[in-house]
C-alpha cells in the first residue's frame, strides 16, 4: 500500500502532511503523489489512556517510520515488542492515521 504525499512541482520537495504551499520554496504548485509504504522503525512509544470507552484500545503504540525514500512518518503498529530498525509496511489508512504492520 502507498502513502499519500504532496510534491512541489517547482523544487520537487516532498511533504507528508497536506500543505497549501511548499515549505522549501514557498511555491503553491503542490501536486498529490504517493510513495511506497515500506520502511523501518526509527522510534516508537506506547501511549496509555486511563479512561476509555474501548478498553481493548486503552494502550497503543505510536511509531515513527523511516520510509524507503528517507521520509519519516508517524503511525500506529498493533502488537508488542517493537524494535528499532524492524521492517514494517503500511497496512491501512483510517481517518488519516497510518496503520503499519510487521513486514512479511
């Protein structure tokens, strides 16, 4: 699965999050594009919520993934025992959140 990105048509700078103008050259000629959703775990942390209507989701892992093109994106990974440099791939995008899984 691919990750949606924005690419500047003027300087080719790439942004993950939606922008109205390029943060590098300030051009407004941004185009939608995609990049491969595979990469490695750069960093991660576990988030705990004390009060939740969904007790099965009272904790979750937030992961910083360095994609194969060098871009870093945040998302979630289900499961436990993540390790730095572990290979992951994009599983789905739900409400703007990237969900990764261990690469098979």
